[in-house]
């Protein structure tokens, strides 16, 4: 099958392959969605969603509150100043209420459970004070629930304040909260008679307003620990520490705070895990500050409501056709960029809803679905491409070099006639004395020798990034720098030429061992711009290079005969080699049809020979015949009978014998070599 028939067959299969790829992508995308949906049922998934909530909480927290709240913390300084152990005498709390009423506080929330009686005097002092201040200062006490485990079941018991305090005019509310599975408090209390809710109701009543509180599903933290104005409990009791009227119009919350207090450590200090621990902040959050946060949410609407799961499902399902369509129409990098953009957009939307209208929309499900759908489509696309690559490789490998096959697989649009202008380094090789050798061999043996020769040289070309263009009898044409870009194509071509000559020594030795005539290889190298591409007819074409540079490379191969060299390269190639390249300048030649001379070089490890050869050429160009002779003598001393030095020495002697006004040029025509 010819190339064009192969291309036609391949194109005919494209519509069917695309249809098959669509169905495979749809099935894979659907399966990916099912797997993501199954993952949402796991504890790990919920933990990731919670961490997302925590990060957004830390980012969106305003670090302030508009509610006039003051927290009186029962902390270590309070224990030191009051010289009291916990629980404090209730007369101390009574004295605090007296101070708050005198200062004009708006309401008081005591996040303390007064469930057990103490002495009659102490209890009476507190309920008497509550009755006195209750007319102008609403007081809310904390209640709680305790779990009682029995052999048969777990029971919950409500622990209420003493009835005498409620009869004195105080209110009570459940101060309990429900941490999530990772023990972080994020959700609003489920109790209808919550402590913060009851206090918020009393605050609106004290302001003369109709209670119209904001209800929410998730706690909107105002900031990390210490965001609310917090003073030590003892400061409100000792005169002069806080100015008169400090509490006027403010809501006062009283509760325990245990940073260092050993007394509270033995009484299970009121501390909870907050979302700020995920973002690197302080993890523990006092219960009284948590109640202040809830109070703020009820009064200002700072809490968050959950977005309906239906919206999440709709968005997730819509991602399937969008991303599958993109994976078919866009380059894989474009599809990946679109997926990343969608994930970022969903994160931005979640952040915007969180920080703006106070809505919690977990972006994890649609984001994970987008990645999973893209991954599934990419896997299907990769499998299809791999299958097509195998088909293309099998179809074209017998016609073109492996590098060309790889490029055709990556860029199928290149499978057309035409080419592109590229700078490449070209190589031509030829076997000297091969005609004599073939006369002593049968046709089968000749082919066997050539096959061994080509098998030895081709891998070297490929290993250095070159492309074997064609075999012409016993000659090889190759080039570097196409079809794939190679900034070091000249360096790689010279390295390949040296390695090929080394490999040739082994082949020549094998032939000599068989008693056959010796052969050796000549290589010509030149760098220039050519047209590289598929050249030929619609029925038959090949990947090749065309241009003047090709002709010069071929002529340099033949010029090795005159210089007695195995490798001859042009100045254009030498100019692109590293400065450390070991090259010997031989002569300047003029190619047929050109006027500008080209200096030619050959690899040479002998530094003295390199220096002397260059000095001889420079002296020759300067018409310093004696200097040229002296330098060439140095070369011939180190390389007796060297053809290149002998030839240049003959030219020196010829030029010396010319009349002074006779026409002379330093370069020699290549067709005369």
C-alpha cells in the first residue's frame, strides 16, 4: 500500500473513530461521576468539605463585630486577684450583676450552669439580686444536657439552673453545641431554646424591638479567639479598673476562659475546637466567646445558610457535556486549562457566596467531578491516540525514519505534500573501494555487506537525533535539525560522523580478516537552509531535504579524496560547534556555480597540527610563502606524507613561481580537487 492510499484509509476511519471516542468518553465520564458520588458518602469526603469551610472562615472573617458585646472572662488573673477557688461564691456573681445594672448594661448572659445549691446565704444573695435587677437588666443563665450511659441505652438529661433563680426572673437557655466528626464546632445549635438565642431575644426586647432574629445553619465566626472585647472578670468588681458607665448599652457575657488556670483544668474548662486551627491559627475557642459569636449571628445575620443540594447536583451534571465537548474540540492542554479555570471559578463562587450573601456552598463535589470527568476524557483520549499511534506507526514505519513517524503521529496534519524552510546540518557518506570489493562478492554477499554497514551506521544517526534521508547505493544521506528542532544539530552531526568512522574501523577489520579488499568511508558535512518535507508525487513521496546546501554536503564528501581525510565539514558547520571543538583548518574551496570560498575542516586531536595548519593557511592568504612552508613543515613532521599538507605545499610552490602581477586566488575550485 502506498503512502497516499494509507492516508486515505486512515482518513476514512476517522469519523467512526470519533464517534466511538464520544461514546467511550461519555461512558467514562458517567462512571467518573458515579465514583465521585460514591466518595461523597465517606467520612474522608466530609472531612475535606469541613476543611474547605474552615479555610473560607479564616479568609472571610472580618475580625470585628458590630454588636456591643463585652466578655468577662473567668481567667487566671481573676483567680489570682479574687483569691477564690471555683465555683465562686454566688454572692460574687450578685455583686457583678449590681455593677452591671448600675452601669446601664443592656443584658447579661451568664454562661455558667447554676444547677446545684450551695449555702442558703449565697444562693439567696444571687436570687435576691436577680429579682432586683431583673426589671431593667435581663439575665440569661446557661443550661446543658448530660449523657447518661446505661447497660441498655444512652439517655440525655437536661440540666437546668435552680428553680429559685428562674423564679427570681432569670431566663435559661441550652449552651450546648454539637461538634462535627472532627470535633470542630461549625453548625448552629439545634436546640430551640439555645442560650445565645434566648439572650438575643432578651436584647431585642430590652431595645424595645419586636424579636426578628436571623436563623442560620452554619456559624459565621467573626474572627479567631480574642475578636470580641474581652476583660477579666475581676476588673468589673474592683472599682476604678473599668471606668464608670463602661458597660452602658452593652451586652455582657460571663464565662470561663482557661489558658493557664489550674482550677479550671480540674473542672473541664469550657473550650472547643474552632475552624481557625485548619488555617494555622489558634485551635481552641472559649465557650463564652462561641456564645458571643452565636449572639452576633442571631442579631446581625452573620451566620450562614446552606445552598440547596439541588443546585450542586445540577451544576455537577452540566459539567459532563461541557467538559466532554471541550475534550473533543480543544487540545489536551486547553481542556486541562478549562478544567482548572472551572475549578478556580467554583472556588471563587463559593468564596463570593460565603463572604457576601453568607451562603455556604461546598465546591468540593463539582470541583472533584470536573477533575474526574476531565481525567476520564483524557484517559479515553490517550487510549484512542495510543491506538491510532500504533496504527500509524505500523503503517508508516516501513517508509520513513522513526523520528518522522513520531512527528506524524503527533501532528497528523503534516501528512501532505510540501515542506518548510529549516536550517539543518547535512551528511553524505560513501564507501571508497566498494566497487572493487563488490566485484569479488556475489550479489547476495554484496547485499549482506551493505546491510551490515547500514545497520551499523543508522543507529548512530538516530542516537544523535539525526534523520536518515535515504540510501543511495553504498551512500547514506542524513540530516540533523528536522523534523524536530535541534539547536545543536551541527554538534550532533559531527559527533555522529566521528562515531561512524569508529564503527567503520570494526567493519573494515572484519572484511580484512576474510581476505577481502580494504574499504573506508568518506563523510561530508555542511550546515545551511534547505526545504525539508514530503517531496514527490501524490502516488509516491518521501521525507527529504532539497537545496544548495545538500549539493555542497555531497561535494564535500567527494573532496575527502583530495585531502586524504575521512570527515570534511564546512565553515558553516564549524561555526556552530563549541569553541573547544578539535578542528583542523585544511583549505578554502569554491563550489561550482558559487563565487564565495568555503573553508573546510576535519576533526583533529593534535593541537600542534591544528595550530600549524591554521597558521599555514593564514600565511598562504597573506602571500607569505616562507611562513606557509615553515608551518606546513611542522605539520608534515608530525604527520609524514599528510595529503592535505602536501597538497597545500604544492599550491604554495606554484603560487611562488607566478609573476608578481599574475592573477592569483587563495581558494581552489572544488571541481578541480
